[in-house]
């Protein structure tokens, strides 16, 4: 970590190697698009390389990188037609297959959520972050985070209702 902060490219490449799958997975969950996720992950690591010398504590690298990833996603959402989801419709025309297709259906259902709603749901359920943490990382008010998650989960449940053969487990805040 110290070497990377001092500009050692090989040391930073090792950090990228260790965190690449996690960052790509987060970006894929947010974007619903593998190619876009790769592009966004590349932006995360580029911004990380450009600002790593400002990271004070090596132990905070994971949280610091997560913050960069969240900011990269939010920047992408803001740049790409913020009114895109204003007239979105709730039709659930995606054909839900068997249990083996659940992840693909989940990705499709996540992709139907507006960008910031999707981000809040992914950070809460995929990353295990508490609502307050999400609020701090995204700059969204706590109430907005809670309502985004509540609405997002409701829409996901509706989209994935064919898989609803088990008891519901509520996420604690």
C-alpha cells in the first residue's frame, strides 16, 4: 500500500488485482451491464490511481475504494439523462425462468430500477451497508435512502414474485 501511494505502478497493479472482482461486481449490480461495469470499474481504478497519495491510512483502502466506486456510479447516473426514469413503467414483461435463472432475472429487475434507487438497494443488500452508511457515502438524506430501499425492494419483489416460495426475511436497519 505504501509503495502504491508513492507512485509504484506494480504495487498499485497488485491492489487492482486483489479488488478488481469486487469492484466489477458492484458496478455490474449497479449498472446491469457487464460491458458498462468493466468501463466503470476502470474509471474507479483510474481515479484511485490519481488520488491514492491522499489516502492517509492503508487500513481504510477498502472503504476509500468503495467511496470512489459509489461516486463513479453517481457521476455516471447524473451524466446520462437524469430524467430517463421519469416516465418509467411498471410492466413486468420479463419471463421468469426456473431457479437457475434467478440471478439473471435479479439483474434484469435491478436494471429496471432508477439509478440511485438501484445503488441504495445494491449497497444495502449486496454490500451489507447500513442505511446511515449509505447516506454518508452517497450524500443522500437518510430518509431518501430508506425510501429508495423500501421502494426498490417492493419493485424487486413484484418483479421476482415467481420465486416467492420461501418466507420473507426483512433487512434490519
